[in-house]
C-alpha cells in the first residue's frame, strides 16, 4: 500500500514539474490588424508577442484578471476587460503598453467586442438592464445587450437589447 501511495505521489509530482516547462492556458488570442502581433491572456495578465514567436512581453501585471483583448483598426489601441474593481469593466490602453483607461463603471460584467471603423467607440456586451420596451431576451446571463462607448470616455449608448455575444462591425 505504501508503494501505491508513493507511486501516485511521484506521478503527481512529475506532472507538476513538467507542467512548468511549457505555457498552458493561453487564452483570448487577438491578432493585430497587420497580422504581425498577437496579444493574449495568460494567468490573468495580457501579453504581447510577435506572430513569428519570441519572448512574450507583459502588458499588464497585478492581481486583477485581464482578458478579452480587442485591437483597434489602426492597431494602436487595445480594449480589454479587467476585474480590478470587482467585476469586469472595459479598459483601453496603447497596444505597446501603458496606463489603462477605464471606460465602463457598471456593476455588471462588460466585455469588449470590437472598435467602430473610425476607432472612436468601443462595442461591448453587458448584462446591465436595458429599457423594458427594447428587451427581447430578458436574461442577461444568456445574451448580452450591445452598447458602444467613446474611447475618450463618456456615456454608453445601447445599440440593441436583442441579445448577442462576440459581435463585430462589418468594416
């Protein structure tokens, strides 16, 4: 019986050692408009790497979870979601790194999906309540309401409460 437990311990230990050799759970990859750069989420932070490979450079650090990066059409800005204030809000930052700017301040989760063609607004999905006359699917857990918000900050504008996820503008 001791040998059995020793064998299981060795198997778990060797699995944990080999798991450190390669990065796993790279999530939400987003390719730049020119196809040369990838931003992805790993262990709750955003990283930037050339499409040809190489060392990934962290864009965010800290205890918050950041994910769902979206490139602007000109490739200069990214929008992403972060839970640094409790729930997921939409932030923007330069694609090369820098100070994030918080765009949304609602108590529900807001996730960015796209930029408008002129890169002036960010399209995002939210579970916030829409006006009753525009609600088709009143379950924010199933489908998100679509909003836009100016990149410079401002008030979100409801586009549709018909319920959609991962929407993109047709440029």
